[in-house]
C-alpha cells in the first residue's frame, strides 16, 4: 500500500493495531465491526465477520484462532447474510447481542429469558460465546450461550439432546452448501419418546437412526467404539439427555460436521501437515436407510436382495416384495396367542426403533421377560445396558422397525413368538 499520501491515517492505523490488546469480552459500551475480532483467552477461538467458501456475503461467526485454514464452527446470522462489510455487533443493556446492518436494522439477535443487570459477552476458550453477568464465571448461569444453538458443527463440549429442565433441544442442521450456511434439509436430533435415541432427519422424515445406547455405544453404530482420539458419551439423568464428544488430548482440534449428504464426519486437525484429516465418516450403506425393509423386516447388506422378514414372519404384500418394494413390511406366520408365547433370541443386529418402547434401569433380564409376557402388545425385550453381564430392561411394543444385521453387535434381542413357532 502506498502510505505517503495517507501518512497520518497510516500512522493512526498503526497505533490502533499496535495498542489494541486482544480481548475476549465486550460490554454494552463496546462493539465489533467487520474487520475487528475478539479472541478467546487462550487464543483457541476467534469471533468476527467472515465469508464462507466462495460466498461474498458476510456472516458473524466463530473460527479457530490458531489454524491457518479458516474454519467456521458457528455462525450467528445463518439465514440473514450481510450484503456488505457494514455489519456491527453490540450488546444491549438488556443482555442481547444484536447484529445490525448498514441501516441499523437488527438482522440477528441472541435472546434470554432472564433480564440482565450488568451484562458482558465473552468468547470462552472452549469456543462458547456466552452472555453473562459481569464477574459470574459459571457457564451454567449464562443468560445465553452459542453452545445452545449449534449449526452444522459440534466441537468438544457441545451437545445434541434435550435440556429436560428448560425443555430446550440441542440439535444440528446441515449447511445448504460449503458456501451457504443457511439451514439445509438434514437435521440431527434426539427423539425423547420411549428410550431416547439419536435420529437424522431429511426435511422432517427419518433418514438414519443411531440405535439405542447400550451403555458402551449406539447399537446401530458399532464402528464408533473406544479409540485413542476421542471419548463419546451419552448422558441421561433428571436434568438432561445428550450425546457429546471430548478429546483425550484437549489441546488438539476436533469437530463433528453434519454435511448435506447426511454422512456425519469426524475431523481432526493435523499440526504437521497443517490440514484437516477426515478421521472417521459414517459411510452409510443402503441398510442405513430408515425402515428400508418395513415393519418386522431385517436388512443384511451382504444379501441380495438386502431385505428379509424376521424369522417366523412373511411379507405382508408378497407382490410388492417381488418387485423389491419392501415398505409394506412383514407379518407373523402364526399370530401371538399371548398366554403361551415364548421368545426367539437374535444376535448381531441393530436394535429396533425405540420410539414405542419402555425401559427400566434396575430390572434384570428375567424380570424384563416376565414384564413383557404380561402385556400382549409387548413384542421384544433386551438388556438396557450390556456392561458387566447386562442390566436393565428395554421393551418394544407392536411392530419392530428398522433392524439390520451387524456381525459385531454384542446386544441380544428376544423376539416374542407363538409357542408353535418355537417348537414348544
Ligand atoms: C441485502 O440487500 C437486499 C437488497 O438490497 C435487502 O433486501 C436485504 O435486506 C439486505 N440484507 C441485509 C441483511 O441487510
Ligand atoms: C437492513 O435490513 C433491513 C431488514 O432486513 C432491510 O429492510 C434493509 O434494506 C437493510 N439495509 C441495507 C442497507 O441492506
Ligand atoms: C431463543 O431463540 C431461539 C431460536 O430463535 C428459540 O428457539 C428459543 O426458544 C428462544 N429462547 C428464549 C428464552 O426466548
Ligand atoms: C435435500 O436437499 C438436497 C439438495 O441439497 C436435495 O437433493 C434433496 O432432494 C432434498 N431432500 C428433500 C427431501 O427435499
Ligand atoms: C496434545 O496435543 C498437542 C498439540 O497437538 C501436543 O503438542 C501435545 O504433545 C499432546 N499431548 C499429549 C500428552 O499427547
Ligand atoms: C391360546 O392357547 C390356548 C391353549 O392352546 C387356547 O386355549 C387359547 O384359546 C389360545 N388363545 C388365543 C387368543 O388364541
Ligand atoms: C423398575 O424395576 C424395579 C425392579 O424390578 C422396580 O422395583 C421398579 O418399581 C421398576 N420401576 C418402574 C418405573 O416400573
Ligand atoms: C401394554 O403396553 C402398552 C404400551 O406401553 C400400553 O399402552 C398398554 O396399556 C399395556 N397393556 C397392559 C395390559 O398393561
């Protein structure tokens, strides 16, 4: 840049650049303009304006502070991009972060259910942007936090699930494209009915299911297992139900991204190569298609065709099955008698959908079986937790939906059958 005609201006810019110490906090008297950033205390994350991919629009977002490849992990104004670099963020006296465009209209805002007294906004070194009372460092007391509103990315400490106390859901939504962070049509949610389970939706239709948590892992994702890089956890208590991931070494960089394809990606930063490594991807096959084989059907990726009925069941509409349309599913060869039924054990399968299930953490498998037998619409049972020889009880009612075979699964399911089907 030619500085001579603008010497004074350059000198002032120089002074501003040199004297501005990076801060992680703004109060109600300060603001962040396009070009300014705030940086978390350890320098791990940075907040400011950016343009994703080939986009020319400006977004308020959070990215990694120490990584050469700009990688956004959170975006505020996903649905309302700025057309130019006139955006300004400030914190109102009420404790709302507001993003203003050139004409001063609010184009994005945070919210809060509690009025603020002396609010500040701070970018924590976890990547969480919080609005809080000045001096109150307990994140749980925050008036608002960006971790409650993930975009397409989970970073360590973010959750997918439900806050039972407030009824608020944590969920992820894909970006329309790498150039457009507005909401795509893939959503990752927790279904809180029955025994809670993680589900991917395309628009509002189920796409893939993780399978119920068995104490160690999700029954539909045996490939996600203990490993040297990350810890995964499913927490279910009176306050909250959620899935989260942490790194064994918290100084590394890790993100989980839900792309528009629906194949969840686990991505790790490699210092040596200065690039992101696709550490693990869901790589979904045809059997991951939700309920491909219909009710009481089972998918086996190495079979042709992939769909079969569970043993003791037959296609409900054989004509459709002959045309490889399995959606009508299967029905029992012999109806349940209810009073003299038994169970057939099935191993190495993904547990059926738990939306219509019931569970009890303290029953053993025998009590579980007897509880199932007492209710004529109970069709299957298993241990809720497979650790230490198994504990707890999970019951299914009526149709069994979205099962597949897996060689590696340790959880057995016991499927209710009429005695004659079992040769009793
Ligand atoms: C961008 O420009 C268009 C047309 O000029 C306007 O309608 C829209 O509100 C602008 N968006 C923002 C966020 O200012
Ligand atoms: C600012 O946003 C408002 C509301 O979206 C819009 O009507 C206005 O045109 C925008 N101003 C500019 C300069 O884009
Ligand atoms: C805050 O906004 C989000 C999204 O716009 C909404 O889902 C949530 O209910 C709001 N919370 C409060 C406390 O108003
Ligand atoms: C979801 O969006 C993709 C394009 O990103 C499109 O191909 C697909 O048809 C959409 N799905 C539905 C159900 O609309
Ligand atoms: C953790 O990761 C950092 C950054 O990659 C590395 O410098 C450090 O040696 C690692 N620590 C351990 C205990 O592996
Ligand atoms: C169940 O089996 C018993 C004994 O065979 C029989 O008496 C009863 O009628 C059957 N009940 C039903 C609902 O089929
Ligand atoms: C769960 O099972 C235990 C042990 O059988 C029993 O004491 C308890 O009442 C059951 N809880 C519910 C909600 O059914
Ligand atoms: C059987 O279980 C279903 C589903 O939980 C329930 O709606 C029904 O009332 C139960 N029937 C009996 C007889 O307990």
